[in-house]
C-alpha cells in the first residue's frame, strides 16, 4: 500500500543507514525510528490525517510483542484496540507457537458472585447439564484468601490484588473478542444426588482447552489487523540512550515505539534453573514449551530491570516418570498435558524409602498440585509411586487412562509392592498396612467437599478423602517432578512498564505473563496462571500503546 502524496516524508533508501542508526524522516513532520526494509510495510501505511490535527500527518504507534502465548496475544489485542500497529515475533514455528498456553487445560480462575455471571461466557449455554449444575460462587475475598495461603505469611502484593480485582473483567474482555468457555465437568465437579457439584472455585476453561484458547485469541488478534512472524526469535533489545527502540532478530533490526516482553520464564533453561532454583532442578522434566529459556528476563536485566518475586519458586507438579521432556513433542499439543498425574488425593504417594511424605488430602488438588511436584523432586531418587485401588479408578482423570500412561497393576497389595521399582518393598508394604489401619471408617467419603475422612496417628496424616486400599485391582503410577513455569521475574508498574531497581520505568519496555514477578510464591490456586497472563497482558498492551 503506497502512502498518499503529501502525507508522509520521503521513504529512505533501504541501502541507507545501518540498523540501529537514528534517522530523521523529513524536515518537519518526520519521526525517529530505526530503519529496516521489513518495517516499511508497518511505518508508512499507518500515516493518516484527522480533522483534529488539521492535516498534520500522524503516525500510529508500532508495538512489537515478543512471544505468542496467552499473555502475548492479550497484549497484542489490547494494543490493537488502542489503535496501535502490532507485530508479534514468535521464536518457534507455527507448530510450537503459543508458548505454554497450548499445553494447558485452558482453565481460568476468576472471581464471580453468582452462577448467572457465567452463562454469557459459555460456548453452549443450552447444555442440558447446566440446569442440574451447582457452580457456586467465588468471591474476590475468597480468591485473595486462596492466594494468601501460598504466600508464606507475606501479605498480598499489588500484583496479586490486581490479579483478583481484574480477573472477571479480563475473562469477559476475552469473551468480547470471541473466546468462549465450557464448564470443567470432568475435572472440577463430581455428581452428587443427581447434580453436578463444582468445587475449588474453578469452573470454566476455554473451549477446546489451551489449544482452543490460543486459536481463538490468535484469530481475534489477526481480525484486528495484528501480524505474527514465526521462527523470529528476538536476540536483543535496541536502545537509544535509556529508551528501548526495537528488537534484534538475528542480524535484522526491527524498530518499535514500544516492546512488550511476553516470552515466558526460564523453566526450559537448565542452567538458569540450577542457578536460580537449585541444583536438583537440573533433573526436573520440562512440561511445556522448549522455548521458555529466560531470554526476555536476561535481556531486560541487562538494561537494569529489577528482579522481583520469588526466583526460587515455580509451578511444579507430579508427572509420569517416563515422560519425554516438553510433554513429548511427537504428540499433538492438546495431548501433551496428559503426562501430569494429579489425582494423588484419591490414594497415597510412596517414595523410594517406601514412606509417605505429604498429606495427599491436605486440600483440593488444584490448591496442592503446583507445589507437590517440588515435594516429589525432594525425595530420594527424585521419584515416587502413586497407589490406588479399584474404588477410585473411575474417578481418576483421563490422564491416568492415557495410552502412554505407565503403571503396574496387581490383584493384591502383596503382589503390587514388589512391582514398585526403586522402592524399599518391605517398608512400602508396612506403610500401606499402617495406612489402612489408620483410616477413619465412620466418616463417609465425599470428593465434592473437604470431607474430613482422615487417618489418625500417622506422620503425616491424610486429612481428607482417606479410604482404605482394599479393593482389587490395585494400581501404582511412577511419577517425578515436572516444572511448568517459574515465579521469579521482573517488576512492572500498573501500566505494565518494566521498572529498574530505582523504581523508574525503562522507557519503551513493557512486560507481562510468566516474566512478571510478585504474582505467585509458594504455589498457586489452579487456573490462576492463564488469568494472570490476560490481566497483565492487557495492561501491558494498553500501556505500550498509550
């Protein structure tokens, strides 16, 4: 598209100044920018004339978003809404684009007062199950209380307050861009007295889970005019003085009025895991994308960005001991999450010494699964066995029946224990016997609530959902630690601007998603991660284009 005559300065020769050089375009109405031929399509078509400026040429802001996951696309959509031109740069090819988003189940935790607030968000509000469903409610105060449980006696941070207060509006905002949701019947509800009862404050997931969320968001981004380039890993930030003026992609310089870093944490960077979380984390399996290696964090830190949050914290959950790294890239993205194993609350976990090491029923699993991966990693040999009996096999999530799920099975505990490879069999047998003897038989089992059905006299006791392991067949699944994302990151202000240690913003640099620190500490309530990505992505997109 050629610029209209008289509305823009002369286009400079592409053989002119080298990338990174500041060039003034025209004597009167030009703009400062780094020149690169790739950017000519973004700079000149967006010159326009309005009645307000009386014919003076104006130029929309050009925003570069680094990454293409939920947070990145949220930032891109928000910037486009504000009238900016947005170019998204993705390190991966189309098959692995979307960061960790495509690995998720698409669940989004948000505050709501009544079940009626959920209905406009649904992909199928006429689902015949809905009249027989108890969605309950999940207030902002409850959301805050849930976050506080993981803060290790620290008060809520400004980032956590923002997550809670903006959570519902962020989900509705996505819905306004065509994202639809389904109730999470298979993982967050149980049938009780003919009704579907939801538990744990988590009710909705994007239609078709994480893959669906990515596809719906990307479609919205492109409908608004956003552009995405694949296999375009950003290798550096361009600066002029104290201002970020664009990015480097290999030997290509791309100018921008602002850059939004939305390229994840450092969970896939082995050296950074060892340095910032601990040496044992070199053996943790990476559940998500291989591309979250901390690039954005390191580039920002090189400019003086403040490290913020718990660098040694991470989302880590039990996964199949034999899972390939990155959730097995031979599988379609939607199936890679099936290596997680998070139904431990229905059974017991034994370590290599044959002993239990956590209270499997401490709380609903979406409040414990993100921290129990660490507990498994801390065990001898970095593995454990999850043991169940036939009473709960039909309650186990689909991941336990996944075609590549690894388990051993026997018709008695005596036959099962010798199959627990790597475990002390005599100790394991004694532990299972002691567990059965300690179960409270008087309290009924009820998976829809913290039922108080516990053991007595064990260390540790199981405080909810404790049932004797007495019904064959018995199954045991070997698990290890799978790291999902990291908690330590950068400090951003309410506009999403990345801050220096002095508290001053780095001009032209914004951040969102997993590289925002201060959101999670010792763990998190399930479904909060995607919501956080949207909340802080929308802030960063608006801030960058403002």
